[in-house]
């Protein structure tokens, strides 16, 4: 994970994950999607970052993160980082 990359940890069964992924796609933001069903070991990474079992976990290029963010939270952070 490079510092210029936004990373999202999620799973297809997770409604919040699908919503956040759709938002990032619609905003045209480059991001790395880590599918926790395809890569179960990545769940440990997401848990280490967030300190929680909840998903999605969105890690921003400035190393900050959101857990289960609202669309407004994601959009505000992307604007703060000048990614949109």
C-alpha cells in the first residue's frame, strides 16, 4: 500500500461496503479494493488498522481511516485531501 493510494477493505455481502465502493466508483477515485472474502488474511490487517471488526475500512493516503463511513464522511475526506 503506497501513501498515494486509497485502500478499501470490504466484502460483497456487506451493504455498507457496496455503497462505499459505488460512491468511490461514481466519484472516479482511484483506490485499491481488498476483498476480504477472497483474501481472509486481510481481515486481520483491517482489524489492526481500525481496532474493530466492522467493515468497510477506508484508509486514506494520509494514513487516516474511516470505519463504516457515511457517504458524507467519505466525500468530506476526499475533498480535504483534494482527491475530488
